[in-house]
C-alpha cells in the first residue's frame, strides 16, 4: 500500500500529480523515451523517487503476454456528451459484445493528458486493444505516446487522412460537397458556413466550402463563422447573427458543419422570429438521433455513426485476433449521404 492505495491501482497520473509534472513527462521518464524537450536530472530523480514511493510498476505482464487475450478493450472518447460520438459508441459496444469482448470507457473532454492517463490505465488492465473516438486539439503528442505503447490501436472520426495507426472516418470533403450542392440546387447563392476549428474535419469542411464557393464564382459571398460543437455556443452565435438578419446581403442558407451546431442555430432563429425554411435554409452534418425530431426536421449529411463503431471493432480484430501488424490494416473510409428533411427549401 502507498497513500492508502493498492500498488496495482497506481497510475501514471498518480505519479504525475504527486511529482508536479505532466503525465507525458512521467511516461517518458519511466519508460526511458527520448523527449524533444530536455528533462532536468532533478525532475527525473523526483519522478523516479515518487514512483517508488507510490509503488508504481510498469505493466510488463501486459507487454509480455501478446499471445494471451484479456477480452477487454479500452475506449478513449474525446467527448461522450457529443451525440455523434454516442452513435459511434453504440456501434463499438454492439460489435464488441458480439465477439465476447467488454469495454472500458474513458472520457477525456478534449484533454491530451487525460487520454495519456487512460492509455496507461488500459495498459495496466491488460486491454487487448484501444479505440480512440475523435481527434483531440493539441493532443498529438499524447496520442503518439499511446501509439508507442499499444500496437492494437484504432481511431474513429479522428482524422481526415491516414495516420500512424488505422482508423475509420467518413469522407468529409464529399459530405460537404453534398450539403452545399443541395443548397445550390435549391437556388441558394449566399451560403454561410458555421464550423469549428478545433477538429481536423471542422477545418477541412471550411476549406471545402470556400473552394466550392470560389469554383462557382461566388467568392464574394464567402462567410465563415466559427464556434465549437456545443449547442449552447451555436445558439449564442445565432442570437448575435440573427439580431441583424433583416439587413440586405444576409445569407439565405447556412451549412452547419455539425448537427449540434445546426440545432443551436435553429433555436436561435426560432427565438428571433426567422422562419426555417421560409427565410433561411439550414443543413447540418452527422445525422444524430435527434435530427429527425427537430422543428422542422433537420436536413443533414449522414456519417453512419453506428456503422463507424462496428467498423472500428472489425479493424481492431484484424490485429487482435488476426495478428495483423497495424501498418497492414487499411483505413475504412465511409461514404456520406445526404438526408433531405424539412429545414431546407428553394430560395424565395
């Protein structure tokens, strides 16, 4: 026992907290990994001493028993409150249960350090593999660290192109074009884009939107508004935008790069008396479970979240049960589809 905690339960996070340094620093010191930033001898000694006092032990057993499976899988989610991530989790859980595996779930709320701490915990729990859901702003170093420790690693909607480990994601470029072409075919020429810039797919969707407008000689109408993927933040943005919506030159349509953003904007439009789709058409992205039940029902781009989750399990099993090295496991890129409901209409 150390500080009242069983030795087997001590994690990198515990050592980091008592040492007064980051989890990443602790991991690099205790695992003998090189760091781009020099680590002082004093820090190394303090971390090593703290690890000994707490009784931290690296999970050598988990590293040595690659041929023995625990039937446990770790899931690290960027944000379990995200409705689209909930769909992915449903697919992961269903696929895991069908194969006799159980899940550990860690919610990191965009924090790279938290992701690294969960990676350490899953390693100590002998997890057969790890699935990451969503990319984490500024968390590339933590994800790289997890990838160094875990051969069986899969990402879901954490990328827009191949990474150092396999993943499942939808074609964000094609999805954005489907959404914008739908609005264009309805006669809309003044289209606003509302997206986030914290995620790779959010940034990509902005880039594709701008190119789409330029290619159609509508560059003068390019209007990008940035908000995070939280409904309340999109609602606040919508209240500010729609307060002046009566002036000339306003957009007749909005492409919202996530459904949660679209729903926040729709609520703001309702409260400011802007009729959808009479005065404003809105199309979202994700097709979350709530999308058919908004007022009006939301036109959107489906990414098939449940299918993504099931596909992630399939890729992971290629490594866990099939013995494939991860660099031989190919990404699964799903084709998005347009779902037309009642939030979009021809321009008036």
